[in-house]
C-alpha cells in the first residue's frame, strides 16, 4: 500500500460542489483521478518515445543489426 501524505488544496467553490456530488470521500476520489491521469500521461509518453524510435534511422539500423544476429548459435 502506498504511503499517503496530507496536502492542502485551494479549489473554486463550483469545483468543490461538483466534487461533493461525485464522491463520498473527496480524498479517495481525487486520488483515483490523479492515478488515472498519471497512467494516461505515462502511456502518452511511452507512445511518443516509441514513435520517436520509429523515426530514428540510427535506432532502426541498430534493430536490424540485432535482428540479424538474434538467432546465432541456437541451432548449434
């Protein structure tokens, strides 16, 4: 279980009213929203990095070199 830390936030009154309509427990609700958002941000970063690799000719050349030798000696 992750360690939790208490923080103080300042939110618009309308957001607090909305939050109270959505959640029985403000902290748990906001925590879950942030966990979901972090997952989306990390997934986007991974997709971007993979796309960058696909557009990098040096990286693609390295992959071709590894593909050429990956099975060497397995049948010996």
